[in-house]
């Protein structure tokens, strides 16, 4: 039996769900073909969305009308703005989610999407005709034909689970791996290798000495991820904090040979920034203790409501050793394990085999997104899925792809990093990966992307209208806030210390000072009436407007000079303003053009500006 679609998405994880939604929002007749539709939106590991860098991705997905922010708001049970004490560029919104509600929200949003059909089945083969993808074949022989296919197989391609020395073919605990599809891709001579990731055991909440442990409360007035969320419906829950002890470390050291990771069973590299507990003890041996956050998996009474996720102790030890480790942790001496921790090893494709639009080079219409591209994390997967799904749909309709640049979005930074530099270990997003952090804030994602998304066909009219209202409100507030109407007496009354030059000041001037205003109502009542996101935006504009404009100018300048030729014998040591590290990086790479210099890994925008000034004016 053969079925016809415009676009087929393989896999209903975080990448696949966003890909399917984006493709259907564009108007393409889309099939989301996944092994077990009842697992759509499943969080394989920690029940949390966002964080530093990752929160930026969620806001960008939301600005492009994706699902993740709305689902996280619908499921959120504990919210935190990470890095709150630092500047707005590195604020990281994060929410812990009720995993049952999260999957339900993703499922509901997909079901409400026109042009989208969800189909159960294991894809075993790809149909490729004359260098173009033409469809897929399921393990049971069903054939689905389409002009574009997006592969989002996560940890399932050739997946093997490790618990101690026990190995089981699986993509996730209790779920079959994709063996035939892995063999098909290997047969296509794609550059592939193995990576691994791991998860901690889940604990029964009733067996934890919960009240004795330090409380970690949710933020009192959390802000939703999504512009489309008017209020957060769920009651918030507190987490608890505990830590490993010297006894924990001793058990780990004594049993290293029994762990899959250190017993030699796992060849794939794991995520550097989410190491297993055995990794932490071996690599950071000097540390006396490691923090563990005990996070509820769901609201009481919901499926998983009796389970706790101990964040920070993912492991591949045998169950017996896991039990002994848990018993050494304060508050967990009687804790029972409901499901063991494990590691999973899987195939991934070197993302340098992809074009920046996520189309596989050499096969038109075949896109890859998510963990299959060597990334780790729900947010990284979802962001890639959105781009791949949209571009698949655009390809079928003959429209050019959406490619975001490094100065437009964290999504652009990630795709540039992946497709240009590849990965040697699971890639996760951090704010430090972005050169233009002040331009790419979590709070201005909609200003950067929503109008663009509407032009490219992935933003619906409700979102666009909301965005236009916000943008108009911000423009009006900046105009009103820039008029210098406040006299020195009013400023003094509001408790502000400003130089006594007799000059009137504007609200923007006051915000730029960063001082606490005791009574905004007395001096600018209109300001207090603004929605929080508009006020936040005004504050950032007032404080960083100068830098923002300079960064924007630099971006334009760098773009305009791409064709500039760099001499073979250019002496980088003689360029004023270049650090030793930048001199070394550029001397080693010897780029032949300014465009090539921009691609040298680790070269900063400041170094590029210095190089440009030297070549243009000093050389
Ligand atoms: P997945 O969420 O894995 O979804 C893949 C989907 O594809 C599934 O629905 C599957 O059924 C379907 N599928 C696969 N093959 C086929 C096929 N042939 N036919 C039809 N359907 C198919 N991330 C972190 O950031 N930190 C961590 O510490 C962390 N630990 C993890 C630990 C474990 C044990 C696991 C399994 C994952 C962990 N992750 C972690 C990774 C996180 O789960 C992924 O980054 C994220 O889920 C990737 O999303 P995805 O959409 O690419 O793939």
C-alpha cells in the first residue's frame, strides 16, 4: 500500500514534533511517522526545558511559532530565571515540567495542527530516486511517498542500552532501537559514528526523607516561555537539594570496572557538560562532594507524580551498585529505585555532511535534525527540527530555505557550528558560543524572528498580531520614555541621585542609571502600567542601547567586507589589538579572504574588526 504526502517526518521526539508542526504550518501535507505515537513529546531524561543558552533556543522556537515554549508553560511546575544576577544577555529561563502534561501538550498542539497526520510505524528504508528522496518504507512494508523527508531518530539509530555490563538493543528504556534504518544509512556511506548519553535512576518520593533536605523553591513570579501564554496554570512545586559524600565516592571508585563507561563496554563519547557520576568522580577527583537536585517528575496524582529525578547522578553502574550509591546520599538512605539509571549508545551522522539548511549534501529533500546530528538536549533538537521541517516544506514548494545567521539567532549559531565544524562530543548550547550575545537575548527573540518567520511561512496570524501589538507598544514606550520631562525636584523626590546640573531627564536616562526608583507612580505612571516584557525591553534598551547599535554596525561592516583578499604573507603579530591567542589562531589557519577569516574557529568579532582595520587602513 502506498500513501502520498508532501513531507514525511520520521520520529516523534522533540525534533520530530517541531519539524512536523513547522512543515504543516507552512501548509505542506505532512506525515509524522513514529514508532509509538503514544510516546510523542516524551522527555527521555530530565523533566526540564530551558536553561542557560537552551532557554534562548526555546524563546527563538516560540518566536517562530513552534511548540516547545507553549508546551513547557502548560506543563511547568517549577520555574527559575538562571543567571538573574548577571546581564540580560545571559539570563536563562528554565522550567521543570510535569512530564505527563508536557507530552500531553505536545500531542494536543500537534493534533490541532491542520495538514498534519500522525502515523504509527517503524521506518526501515528510504526511497531515493535520481539523487532525490522520494519517500520511506516501513518495516511492515507500507510505503509513504513524499518530496521531502526529515530524519529525527534521536538516540534510537542502532541504540544499545548499558546497565553495568548488561547490554540491550534499545533506543530508550523499554523501546526498540532503529536497526534497519541505521544499516540503511551506513549503506549510504554517510560519515557516522557513535555517541553516548546517560540518565540517573528514578526514585520513589515516599521513600525519601524529603522534609529534612534543603528546599529549592520556584521563582515567586515566574514568566512564561511563550508570548502566547497568558497565565501559568499549574501549582508550582519545590525541589530539594542534597549531595554526594565521601562514602559515595569510595563506592564509585571501588566499582569503576563494573560501570559500562569505565569497564570498556562503551566506545561513544558522552556529553561533557552532563557527565555521569562516575565521570565526575574520576575527572574531578579533588572535589569532596557534588550537588544533586531532587526534582519532581510530575504533579502529585499524575502519572509519575510519585517519582523523583535526582539531577546530577546519571550512571551506567549495575543496579546493585546504584542502590549502594543512593544509600550514601543524605536524605536518600532508605530511597527506593523505581527505574535504574542507564547509558545509551547510538549512531549519529557527522553534521558536516549537511548544508546549512539541514539538507543532506548529495540527496535533495533529505533533512536531518536533532540528536542524530550529534547534539544533546531537547531544545537543541527542537530548534533543528523546526528549521528542517520548515525547509523540507519550502523545498517541496520550490521556495528558498530559511537559514539564520550567527547574528540573528542562537539557532543560527548552532547550525553554523554543526555544519561547519562538526562534533567530537554531544553538542549543547551555551551563551558563550554566540559572538553577539547582547543582540541575541532571550527577551528579544520575537523582535528578531517573528516577522521573519511570518515571511518564511511558519508564523500564524494570531502570533503575528500579538507580535505587532508588542512591537508597537515598545516603539511607543521608547518614544515616550525618551522625552526629557522630569525636573530635578521630581528626580530627588523619587530618591534618585543625579548630577545637579538643572537638566531635565527622561525615563530612559533614569533607566540607564540602573538606580532603584522608590516611586515610579509619582514620576511616570504610564511606565508602571506597561506589561513586564515591555518594561524589561525598555531597561535593556536604556542600558545597552549604545553597545547594541555598535554590535549591529560591526555585523554589517563584517558582512560587507567578506570579499576582501588577505595576503599570503600577512604578519598577524603586527596587527594592533590582536591577542596572542587570536594571532596564533589566524597564523595557523592562514585564511585567504576576510570571509575565510570569519570562519576560523574561535576568532572573535573584536579580532575580526582589528584585522579589518589593519588590512584596510594600516597595511
Ligand atoms: P528523541 O527524543 O530520542 O526522539 C526520537 C524519536 O524518533 C522517537 O519518538 C522514536 O520512537 C522515533 N524513531 C526513531 N527511529 C525511528 C524509526 N526508524 N521509525 C519511526 N520512528 C523512529 N539530553 C540532555 O540534554 N542531557 C542529558 O543528560 C540527556 N540524557 C539522556 C539520557 C538518555 C538515556 C536519553 C535516551 C536521552 C538523553 N538526553 C539528554 C537526550 C535527549 O533525550 C535528546 O537530546 C532529545 O530527546 C533528542 O530529541 P530528538 O527528537 O532528536 O530524539
